[in-house]
C-alpha cells in the first residue's frame, strides 16, 4: 500500500469555545508587563483597545510576539510539510498556548505533540483530539486518567512511547486495573547509545514489541524517536539513525507486528534535522497499511535569535524559505553607574539563559521614541532581575537611563514558560491579541 502523510477521519480540531473563554479572563496582578490601569478588564476588552506596546501603559520588562513573524512561520511549516509529504504534530511543550495550538491545527497540523501527561491534560481541556505523547508513561495515576479519556471520547487518539518490557508490564497492569475498554496505541521508541530514552538495539525493540502483543490493553502502531539527542549529532549520524528507525518499521511490518492496524506511525523530527527526516522518510517502501510520517518540530512557531537561528535546516536549504524570530523582550535601562556598562530591568526571571544570553538588537529612545540599532551593546550576564550590558563605541556615551532595549532571545521553550500572558503586536507596536500559556 502507498505511504501517506495525512489521514482521513476526524479533523484535528480544537474546542473553539474553550479558546474563546480565554478572552473573558480578567487582567490583574498575575500578568506581568501588562498596563496596571487595565486591571479588571477582560483580555478580550484589552485586546480591543489596540494599545501601543510603547505608549499604552505596558510596564517593562515586557515580552512581545510579532504578529507578522508568527503568521509567516505557521504558513512556512505548513507548506514545507505538505511539500515533503509529512504529517505534522508540532510539539506543544514549546508554547503551552491553546491559541497557538488552534492556529497550528488550522494550518494543517495532524495533532499536537506532548511530553508529559500533565501537558496532555491541558490539551484535552481545550479539546485536542489527536495527541502524540513522546515519552514513556509508567505512572499508574496518569495511565488511569488516559484510559478514562479514551473511554469518554471515542474520537480521541493518543499515541505514546514504550521502550522496555518492564514499562509495558506497568502500563498493562495500570490499564487493566482501570478497566480500560480501548487499547492505548503505542510506538516503540528507538534511541541511541548515550542518548536519551529509547531501546538501544533492534533486538530490544523486538522484545518490547512482543511484550505489547501479549497484552490486551496496548496496541503497537509504529516506531518513533528523537534524533537531536544522538551524542554529537551531525548529518551522518542522524541519517544513519533515521535509517535504523525506518528499517525497524519495515522489519516490524514484515514480521506481521502491525497486523490489523489501519495506519502505521513512523515519527521523528525536532527543529534541527527535519530536512533529514523528510529525506529518509521519503524512501520508506510501501508497508501493509498507510504510513503516517509524523514530524514533531515545535520551536519553529516563534523560531529564535540563538540556537535555532544557528541550527534550523533552512540554513542548509535557503531556497525553501526562512523562519523569522517572533520574540522580542523589551527592557529599560535603569542604571548607568560605570563607563561602558548599563543595567536593564530584565533578568533570569524574564528571559531564557539556558542556551544563550539575550541579544540586544534595537534601542528605543526614551526622549523621542526613535529607534536605532543596538550597535555595541552586549549582555554579559544576568541576575534575577537585571541584565548586565557592556557598551562600546557611541553607545557608551549615548545610551541613557530610561531608554528601551529590544532583546532577541534563544530557546523559545524557556521563554514561553516565564510569561503567562503575552501581547501579540504588529510591526508598529499595536497590540492586537494576547496569548495565554499554561505551564
């Protein structure tokens, strides 16, 4: 049978009424950066005011999402995935933002990927019906809840990892105790020596698959893994690992391990190697059932000005497009006590710092609102609430207390989690919407 990227059936929809309810939440002290005089208004009422990020009463530091960059990135990955014959389940842990899930699903996503049962609970609260849980789940309480969700919604599809016989035993016991009426779909995770989770050998994978087949509570539907955790990952090692993954799928199918399965899942792909995933997955031979070739990149939605700017596959394939960084953190200069140094009112509580320090990109004058490049500004370290900025050239004299500095950020996952409500602003600074996160 021919392999397919997308499948028919229940659309990957989100509960629009639950998302709409977010606009009725009241603004108050929980949401940093928002105008103090907006307290008591609903999020929707505040959005309708279309305030300026710079003159509308927002307090610094304030994180903003670019409306234009966000829309561009959503469209680019939708088109790229379709062009390469891949279904797409973007990793929701990046944003944990139902408004963004809605947009991703509207732009053709098959479903949303999760890393933990807690994240799945958020997805279900907003009606997501196709969830790829890219992790092992051996917690009995979580498995009982998953069984309950599957029983309550016959159109719900959840796929999760298995990588050990003992894990299968624990899952089976918990699901039997819960009286599970529908089997939970699982994929054998392939890892690599020195990497993260996943079986290390094909023989181990076969043993796990046999353990699944011996249960009535689990159903083997495919294979999956995450190539970016391969130690010293490069084009050669990633390609070799991906070929092992597709080879495992072919071997399982030849052995009849997918008998009765309507659709075989083969999944990989973070935000650094999705071009390699597309290339190797394109070579999969026909299997006994249609193949859902599932990509799971998440960071693309906002891209960044650090790790993913360096690692995106679009650097290798510029003819296929370019992702745009969508985050900018605006902070103010609060102190200039030494020549060549300035201190901003944003620190570890506001920005990511696990991969790269923030990158000063633009200065907005507190005197007249004019913008200029942040030439000569470098963040050297962060305290909890301060950024230490070294100054060279003209800015050593020109930068003033009160000026706003726009910072580019690295690693969107650790940016989103610091901001429960994020303004979405157009290029001129007009805030048109607010994105609620649930971490």
